[in-house]
C-alpha cells in the first residue's frame, strides 16, 4: 500500500485527540491497510490475529494496544480512528466513528426510527439541509453505538442526537464531534462525494 494516498487529520474532542486516517479502499484489503497504519503507531508489527471479534462482542478490538481503535467505511471511503498511545491505561479514551456518503434523502427512515424531535428538526430544513441533517444524525447514532455498545435500535437509533453530549450510566458522558473533511481528504474519489462523519468519545 502506498502511504502517500493516506489522508491524516487530528480531531480535538473534549476528552482528547482522536487521529483519523482516510483512504480509498477500492482495490485493497482495508484491514491490511489498517494493520499497517496501527503497526506504525504501535511501533511493532500487528497481524490479523491481533484483531479480536466475537459473536458476543462484534466490534473489532485490539486488546494488545493501549489505545482504542475503530473504523468505518461507506462506498470506497474508509476512515480509521484511533486514540493517542500516551492516553492509554484504565481510563483510556473509547472511540466510535461513522461516515456516510450522502444518498437520496431517507426521510421515511427518520419518520420510522428517529425521535420525534429529530424528525421535526429535519422537516424544518430546506431539502438539501434536511439531507445533511439526516446523515449527520445517523452518523452520531452509529458512532454512539460503536463507542459504548448496547442495543442499537433502542439504545442509539431512537435516541435524540440533537445535543453534543449525552450522559451515560456511572457518571460517564459521551461527546459527539461532527467532522468536516477537508477537500484533500476526498480528492482520491473521482465523484467527490458529499460525506458526513462523526467521532464519538467517552471514558
């Protein structure tokens, strides 16, 4: 994999920095690229068996690393998110990330699954803005689910994401950071898609 095609961006969150790496996954095995990037960060070679994924816990994890890792893909875009190694330990940053290439507005999905407040918010927007808000909120829901787990339909999908932080059990809070990708992040993609991206973090 030619590392010159990797686009890197640091995102400041209320709990610390999250590092993003974006690449075109067409024609490559995206997990191989992820392993190479993380090997560079960890200072040792990571292999597929370092990724732990079970039926009870389907979120891919790297228990051997002292920082959290998550990734997402939509179309040919893949975005890897990881915390800073120096931020490891028992209270390390937990990360969820989701990106979505915009497709025709799916207001009917919102009407069936989003909270009443979110549906009203989307309907109050002009058509193009309504599409943007639909995907912005969807990314927040996916990022929350990937960050903290739990049931997706009742725990994330139906929950209002109009706020930038949500209280969790045991005094924890999850924070949402909507990320506007710079144009050079998307220049590898011929159709220059419109993309929504969210990073969710908690401790």
